[in-house]
C-alpha cells in the first residue's frame, strides 16, 4: 500500500458489554442449546420482519441445507 488507499479492517470484532453479558447469562443457565433464548430471539426476529414465524440456525450451512431440502 502506498498510504493513499482506504484501509478497511477485516476480521476486527466489536463486542459490547451487553453482548458479553448475554453470553454469560446463557452459559450460566441450564440451557446451552435449544433453550428459551432461542424462542425469544425467533419471536423478536419475526416481529421485526413482520412475519408470523422465524427459524434460526447455528450456521449459514445449516440454513442452506434446510432451505434446499
């Protein structure tokens, strides 16, 4: 780079204190997977999108597999 190019950092993460607290809450709960936070998140996503339902997946690969099955 000559110094004139715009540098866009790739892979730099911004994790808020709320994000960390949410992860800790789940890790300290009885539900690491398939717990009540999943249903809560799906309801929030469906409301945001204006749909009746939403399904979340653990990865893009899982979502594509379900979509094309």
